[in-house]
């Protein structure tokens, strides 16, 4: 997968996406990640990317020209792939595991990070394929959201996780939160690991984990069970 991120704050993305699993995913070739400064596509000497909104109002709006120029140039370099253009925006589809899985199947993503009071609406109308939000709250800029989004989809790519079942077992992948996990020692300060996990009976362990996942979901996220899952 090829991912291009367009942002006014490249370093916000660069540091977290150069560590741990994301670093290994790039080193293995599972993902080809490029982080670009949107100001590189401005044409004035001050590299202006925003302007006051027509009709008045608070704040500034990101200009359409550099965004279109950047996306069109990036797409022109990848003529043998279909590109999907995304905008990180609080008004977009709320990110969940299903959406992460959907976008992990794309071959090329161009992610635009919003800032200020948003982007010129012509970007949304005539350039962007989808808007994505990571939650019902507002962040300082879309670069922070882009990091979360990229991490969520890259970990689903084949070969990225150490065990192919890991992604399938994660919370939300099966519609439930993940159940509790334990490791050595089996007795810590008198708190013991459940006997079933030490039994070696994989069938009973699977049943226990499913029951615990359901119990945890009912307690912490009952909204996930609203459509009859479980």
C-alpha cells in the first residue's frame, strides 16, 4: 500500500509513524509512506495556505489551490494505481474497525489533514472521495487524526502484525471488545490467573474468552450490542 499524507505539520506525523510497528511495516515494504508539507505546493513567496472566509466569520479557511495542486501531482506519479482521496475532518464518517478494514484494501491513499476552520468546500465537492473523523471532538489539526487513521489501517495489512490472528482478535474486529489477557506469573500478589487459561483445553479457553468479551462489552460498550451482536 502507498500512503501520501498532506499536512502543514509534517513532524506531527513523522515521529509517531516512525516507531514500533509502523517502522517495521515500512521497513518490510508492507506500506510505502510519504509525509508532505502542503506549503510546498504554494506559489507565493510567503507560502500562504489559508485566507479569510467569504461572508465573514471567525478563523481562516484552507485554500483550494495548493490542495488541488498537491493531489494532482501525487496522482500523476502513480498512474498504474487507483487513488483514494481522504480528508480528515470532524464532519466525516466516524472511524471504526469496519471503516479501517475497508480502507486497508486500497492500493493508494492520499490523506489531506485539515486545519484552521476547515478547507474550501470545493475540495470536498470536487476532489475528496471521503471524509473521515476519529471521534466526535475537535483537535488542533488533522495531522493528529491522520496518525491514528494510518495506524489503524496499516496494522491490518498482511504481514504487519507478528501473528496473522492478532488483528482478528483485537477489540471491535468481531463486534465485541477484547476479553482480559494475562501472562506470567500466574499468581501475582494473590491475584491468580483463571484456571481455564492454564488448562491447555483450547476449546474451553475459546469459550471462556468469548464469554468474557461479551461480558466486557455489555458492561463498557453496550451500544455495540444494539444490533443483536453477541
